[in-house]
C-alpha cells in the first residue's frame, strides 16, 4: 500500500523550506483567501501511476506522483518577482533531490525534470506560472 499522504507531506515540507516563498500558501483542500495584489502559491499533489518493477510479494513498486505549485503574481507589473520565485523553486527541486519516506526513497525524477509553464493570466486577474515536479517512489510490494 502506498501512503500518498506521507509522500505529499514530505514534498510539501521541502517546498516550504525554499527561500522566497510568499506568506500565503494555499494548501490542497484547505480554504485560502488571497489578498488582492499579494503574490501567493497554491499546491496540488497528483498521485500518478504505479507499476511493478519486480513481480510478487516482496517485489518493488514504482510510483510516479507529480507535485504541482502554481505561483500567482500581480499582472501588468514587472515579471521578475514571479520568475525569481519559480527559478528558486526549480533550483530547490533539482533532478535527483531525494527524501526518505516510510523507509523508501522519494526523489525528483531525472528523466523528466521539473518544468515551469508559460505565464498566463487567469480570468480573475492573476498572473500565474505553474511548476510541475515529477517524482518517483520505489516501495516494497507488500
């Protein structure tokens, strides 16, 4: 059984340790009210797929979740603060970065590295860049 909550919390705690994170972070499934013209970050954990690397009891499962950070900034002003934040997060989630979770290793994938989206403007007037962090977790098949 894969403990996705433990994986989510491990990667969230790593994100929170990044320098330059805004004061408001909209955690998945927790109501948050952004203040107009004040940057914030929203997170989402996507459980992803799973496959067996080795077969049978005692084998190994490979799980490929994705951690998503949406960085919101003020539209119509200098893009530098928003790009600086996403660049900082990219550096913080370098391919190969790893954590031990429940006795196994969760790592940022190196075959598909983290990447930011182009800047877009939402219907409610926020400039946003979405950072997707592909992860990999190898766990015992119990």
